C-alpha cells in the first residue's frame, strides 16, 4: 500500500519536471542565426568588365597563383586589390571599384606621395584602376626582413557618395591600404594589408568641481578627479 502511494506520488512529480524542462528549453532555445549578406565574390565580374591578368593561355593554377580569377577560358582581375610583384623589380597594382561597400570613388584612387608618372594609372576603366611602376619609384620605402628585401607603399581612396531620396549617404573615413613586394634570392611575395587610420575620438576628461543639485539641498565637492 505504501509502495503504491509512493509510485503515484512520483508520476505527477516526474510529469511536472518534464513540462518544466520543456518550457525551459523552449524559452532558452538558441535563436536562428541572423542571415548575413553574401560574402563578396571577387570573381563575379561581368564579361564586359573583365581585364586580362597574366599572359594569354595561362592555366587555372597559374592564374590563381598570381591572385586572379579563371573562368575556364581566360584569367582576369577580380573585385579586389590585386598586387603582383614582377621579378624585374616592378609593382603591378589593380584596384577594383567594388572592393568595398560603398564602392570606391575611382577618381580619388592615388598613391600616397604623388600621382604623377610613373605613379599615375597606366590604364583605367569605370570599374578598375591599373598601376605599374618600379619598386624604387613613387616614394616607396625599402627595408630588410628575415632575408627578404621588402619594398612597401601605400595607396588611398575616398568612398563613393550614395544619393538617395532623403539626401546623400557618406562615410567620414577613407580607404587606405599598404602593399609590399618581398624579394629574396629564390622567391618573390606580395602582401596587401588594409590600414585603419580612423581612430575613435579620445575621451574628454579634466579635473574640476563636481556639483550636484537636489530639491531642498545642495552638495559640492572640489577636485574629485576627471569629470
């Protein structure tokens, strides 16, 4: 008799525990992840915008090795900042308008330190700007690092202004990136790094009196520290 009563008591307790567990799991169930925008497909370049990269007849593997895109027939530059280092000591830099969102303003793309020949573009389209210049020209800096001779240069551009029904959409910052050619006795390497030069403003703090006014009383403290 006592054993049956105990079993009857356990059943509703177990049911309540299961219900509470289900409610808890439903309440704290992880939400579905927010759908993010599709990542930039750098090779999604319209046929009429494609610019040949590398020599004719290049293979897909050779095309990929020089940071370009291959569609099965030709090698072309993608929506990126593509830097190629030629063994005879020249930079080839191809900047795509769609490398960022909002787009870059192609008229504002320039090498820091001058934009006169040979530092000006050797070719351009509405979607791409192409530069080719000696690694020792245009104010390029040179250093040695772990057996490499490194040539380093910076380039900058403004963002394209978007015009909407309620006004213009702008960004306060500009797009700046650093690129390198690294030469050794047996290899040549290219490197591109985006540079974030816009830092958040520093906090404003100064020592001084702190005053607190409340109904019916006044309190003042001198030089408590930053206010």
